[in-house]
C-alpha cells in the first residue's frame, strides 16, 4: 500500500498546473525508478506513461521537460518485458520517432536511447521501425550528429534487421556508406554496433556482401578492417562478430573459400572460440558460425578438423559444467547450467558440418570418446534444438558406408531414430527420414531390424505429406527398401503404399519426388518373376504412367529413368507382351533410339535388345515385328556411333538377328 501511495503521488504531480513543479516531479520520478522494478511497474499501472508521452509531445513543454520525460520513459523501458509491452501499447514508438524531428540534440539522444531500449526487447515488433517510410532515411541523416546517436541508431538497425526485406530497405537507404566510417570511430561501443550492423546486413545476402567487398574505410579495404578486428588483442565480442561478417560474405560467394582471410584468419579465429577458456555463449556462437562457414566446402572441413585438435575440443562441450568447474561466480554457474544444452546443440551442428564429406573426418568423430552414445542420448533430449542437431550429426555420419557397417550397427542407432520419427515436427522429420534412407541401403546391417520394426506404414504416410522434402524422403526410403528385396517385401510396399498413391506420385510436381518414385518402380520391377507378377496385376496402369511421362515435358534424367523401367519390363517373360502389343509404345522407343541424347538412345536400344533376345519364347515373332517397323535399320546406323557404349549395345542387339 505504502509503495502504491507514494507512486500515486509521483503520478499526481505530473498534472500540476505549474510547469516548474511538473518538471521537478518528472526529475524526482526519474530518481525514484532507477533500478527499482517494483516502482516502475506501479507507475505504469497508475497511468504515468500516457501522461509522460503527452508532455513529451506538447510543443508548449520546455525542452528540458520533454528531455526528462524521454529519460524517465527510457528508464521504465529498462524494466521487465511487461513494461515494454505496456509502453508499446501506449504508442511510445511513433511518439519518440516524432521527437527525432526536433533540432535539440540532447532531446534527440534521449529519444534514441529510449527507442534503442524498446527495440532491443524481443517483445517489440520490429516492423514498427519500417511503418513510416521517412524514418530510416531520417535516422541515416542523424548518424553524423554525435557518438551517442551513432551508437543508438546502429544498435536499433542491428536489432531490427530480421528479414531480406529489411536488409534491402537499409541497403537502399545507404546503410553501407553511412555505417562503414563508424568502424574506425574513437568509441568502442560505436565500432562494435557498426560491426554488428554489417553482420546482420550481410547474412545470406549476396547483394550486400558483394558491395561490402569493394568498400574502403579510410583507404583500407573493409575485409582488412574486419581481419584486424579479429586479432587476439581485440575484445572477444569484436573478434567473433568480425569473423561472422567474413563468414557471411564468404557464404554469399563474395569471398572465395580459399582466400587467405578465410583460411588463415577467420577459420582459426572461430576454432579459438571453441576452446574451454571462453564463456559458454562465445563457445556456442563460435561453433555454430564455424559450422556454417565450412558447411559447403570440403577443403575448409579438412583444414578445421586438423586445427587445434578441434574434434577433441568439441568433446568438452558435453562435459560442461563439470563438477570441478572453475566457475566461482554462482550467478554464472546457474546461467550456464540452464544453457548447457546450447553447447551440446552447437557441438552436434559442428560435427555434422565437419563430417559431411570426408571419410577420414567421420572416422575421427566416431572414434571420439563415447561419441555414438552422446548422439543417441541427444536424440531423446527434451530440447527440440538438441534433438534436431543430434539427428543432423547422425545424418552426416550416415553418409559413410563404413560407419553404417560398424558404429551404427554396434549402437543400434536405428532404435532411437525410429522413436524420434513418431510425431516429430517437420524439421526433425526431414533430417530423421533422410538418415533412415541411408540406414536402409542394402549394405547396412540395420536394414533388416528396421524392416521388422514396421517402418513401412510411417514411410508410406510421409509420401502423402504437403512438404516435398518429406515426400522425397518417404519414397526414397521405400526405393532403398525395394532394392534387391525379396518378393514378400515388394508386395508389401505396393500394398501399403497403394497403387493410387504410387500413380499420384508419378505425376508429382516435384522432380525429385518423381525421380525417386521412378527409382522405386524400377526396383520393384527387377528379377523376372517379380517383373511378371507386378505387371500382371498393375501392367495397364504402369504402361499408362510411362506413356504420360514420355510424352510430357520432362528432363533427360526423368526420361532416362522411365526408359530404364521399360528396359526392365522388356526383360520379363510375360511382361514383354505389354510393350510388344502396344504399337504406340514401340514408336516411342524407336523415337528415343534416334534422340540427340546418348543416355536416352542407350536406354531405348537396351530395351529393344531385351525384346528380341534369342533364347526366349516368341523371340522370332518379336524380331520379325520390329524388323518390319524399321528397328533393324536404326540399329545398323547406331553401330556406327562414336559412343562406344552405344555402338556395342547396337551390335549386341543385331547379333540376335544373326544367331
């Protein structure tokens, strides 16, 4: 009650008719709320904010009063997220932005400081900065006014640049030219905020990155300024952010991956950040940035894997904080215990990136102490981010034949993976199902137990997903499952998927889905008895689907896969007749024998070869029919081809007529 009574007194003074008393009231309020969250909350509840905003916007208010109001509002904003919500709901942002049009620098700085505090809060909608199109150019024009305006404005920009649209707006209003000179400001805070601006502007943005490469700051290339900021004598925050800028420029193809500023400066700087002596958040950011830097480049992966024992250094990410931890600061320890999962997530991400291409690195990772056990427990952690990173790591390692045969089998990785696939969010499903595709390859010892675990229903349901990535993975896994499988498994796939869904997938708008479905069909139609059986029950629909694909506008790869299915059908005993009695299909095969693409010619010729093969019943009639249709003349022409594979295949086919 007592607090509320004094709070009410503060608010009442804001309504005094004497402007001098109002000013004194605002100053007393400023002193009362500093560091006192309870007092801040009370004043907000009692309606201080609308009155302060009113006084701030009144042209009759003295400059001093308006400035003090901005300072108090800035102080209220320093409280809890609820305080910020209340301020935003009272339309504080447009009022402060309006205040920036004043000629008084001290007032402008107070408004900017408050805006900065409001905008860096996660509960403030950043879009509010872009509502009025005159705001960004005006902020750019204020940058030269003072060190304070530079610090606050760059901080506002770096927090409010969240989307490609935001990057474009800032870029178009001259952010690069206006902010670049601030990188050599005498104020550390200004240099740091300017650097942060460049990291958010360059992230996944080719236009910005390509421009940055050519920017000069006081006669020195911007990239060299960033390199200097990564030196060991600079504060860690600066080293890390400069490394991020160069990383993003490199990923946007503005800097080559073999450029010395990446190989000799950025990569070693990020590896350094992963070591024990750094704070938790620095180790997390260092590892995640490094993972992003080398993700597409095998050479950087190899260099990183041999720098400073990185693979072993990351193992420490799982032992943190240890019981004998050197953290004496209790607050710090409490914080780190709450965030230790972020370290595990970062380590998994970095391992995934390191091992995405090179067999030796994968071996190094799996041989790191308890690595597979760590991944397995990561798959069932409560944090969704850790689960996703662990499955990414597993996916990366599952690209190795040797690992599939050894560590994956020894640790029965497929069990937790199957568990993860049950009602997971799409992000996790995509990674987990990709990994499953690899575990279902024919040389993987996990293939049998996975088949027995009843995974088929799950995979068939993935093929009906709205997400193309999940449809691809579902059908891809079924394709791997059908490879050299026995008849029982193949029949089960067709039954579980359903012919309707199979043919729906054959007209899927996504080319990857179509390719994998053709691959599945090709695997189902292998071995004569299987070919005849599938074609006897579904022959008509399959021939229809093949016709549609060959007649439509599809890539060479799609048409080649489709012709390969015809090659398999032509290899059946009774299935052959479905081609031989279909003159339209024979004309298509003939057309592709004369196509300009060798792959298609080869597949079509292979098909003819299978149709006329001597040792089989009815080969004479088939040979005669194809001779009448002009196939022999084409085969003669193909024996002269400069492509050895094609001429050999044509000669083999012609020999059937001579035998």
